[in-house]
C-alpha cells in the first residue's frame, strides 16, 4: 500500500464526524445525531463502549485460546503437542490462510461476494505456510465473548435499528497476525436480498466489531462511506477501472481496545494484507431484521420461525451470563423470548446443550 493512500484515508476517517461515546436521550433512545451519522456514512465508532476490565477479560481468554488451537489447517495438535481444541465440533472453528494472501478474492466463496483479488505481498522467507485467519463459534470457547454479546447498550442499539424483534446473524473473530495477516477482498456482506422490492439501506443488517488491540491504517478494516445505500455494486468493475485495490474515498476503522464499531453489512469494505508490526483481532457479531431473515435462506435451506427461535435463544442466554457477571448493570430484556427466561439461564453445565454447535443455525443473508 502506498503511504499517501494510508495517510489520506486516516485523515478522512477523522473528518466524518461519526465517532464518540454511546449516548441515549431522555427516552432511552440512541441519540439522534448518532443515528443520523450512522445512516449517513454506514458506520459509527462508539469510543470506550467496553470497560478496560471487560476488555482485559476477553483478551486474556482469547490469548489463552490461541495456545490451544491447531498449528494449521491440517494439524490435530496445538503448538505444545496437545490435542487441539475444536476438533469435535461439526463446523470447523479455526480458519487458516497462507500469509499475506487473499484466500477468498476471485472465488465463489460465500455466494461469490468476493469478486476481485487483493494484492498479495511476498511473505518473509521464514514465514509459516499458514496463519490464523478466523475463529468461528466463539461462544464455545470464550465466556467473556458470550457476556459481551449480552451487553445491554449494544442490544438496545440493535433493537432500535433493526426492530424489537431483531434476530442474530453470526459471530466470529477475524485475525490478522503482525506482518503476516491475510487480506479480505472488497465486498458487501449481503448476498440474498439485493433484488427485494423492499430493499433499503438496512436490509442486510449490521455488525458490531470490537478490536482487542489498537488498529492502524495497515491492519484495519477499510470502508467506503455511504455505499450501504446504493444497492449492489459491481466491485470487480470498480477495481478494474480504478487500476488498483486502493479504492478512492475509503477510510480505515481506527480503534482502540474498548471501542465498538457498528458497520452496515451493505457498505463496501475490505482489508489489506497486514504488513504492519501490529496484530489485529476483531470480534464481530451481527444482527438482522426478522423480516429480512424470513425472506432468506442459505445453501438451499429456507429460514423459518423455528430456526430463528433456536438461534435467538443465544441472546437471553448471553444476557443472563452477563447479568450474573455484572450484577450492577441494567439487564436487557429481549422481547421475542421474554416468556422463556427460565429456559435460557446460563451456567456451565446446563448451557452446554444449548451452545453445542449453536452456530450451525447462524442466519446468513
């Protein structure tokens, strides 16, 4: 990446007036200036949304988990020769990629939403064959991530943007190791509802993103503001006409630990290979409008209320786990399952059945 591009993107990022603390008005509604900035640009950086104590808990659990993952995509042992975690789940939890590569660009992965390949720097001669790219099914491993999922202010924001009957999407941790992290080519997340007559700027939902470490322009996710509202973009043509993957107008999501970004899934975004000396690890979890989900399906499966109900049970489970850990907080009430609180209490024994392979019911749209 050219330094001029990095510098210009960083300047633009702080000129958008779409970052600051979470603020609610006297009626408990998200401040109108925040909503206006989100719908104007397609994203907002909630600064300091997660306390240092909570961030320490989740980062500590995450770093302990890294000691137990497979060495690579073919290994069944961790770096210490022990049986690796995750081998007994139906969905393989750990994703790997060659260092500094673009494993999805120009392929039909995820309904073909990555149509163009990013530039791929040459890795160092001593680089491993593969590096960690992502961790799926995070609630299998990180109780702190489950508690964060039940954060009352974040769930209130989800309700106000997607409606009181909002549904889950998925959760994952994207990883970009220092000097070796793979790229994620330019894409829009939504794939199923671009031709829906009711399409608008929020049809495909949004993601919350929490970074475990400070981001910089080389490691960060980049977003092109306002693209969430223009419909399906011909990304390959856009990049071909630009002559480079350094798309004009893009900005990096520059964050400190504890910041939470809300990013519209229709916004054009991607990340470059991480040649910087800093690792990025981003916990991503999203929410949808129920109406969007019930119009959709994935891999030949049409979503119905039964699947939505089962996947949604993770929300009150997370709320209860959080309430037990942070008893002084105001507890969020998830209205669609308000009559099932007792069925979704959290403890390490009774929650195993509910959490086991829960991500097989993720609601991709």
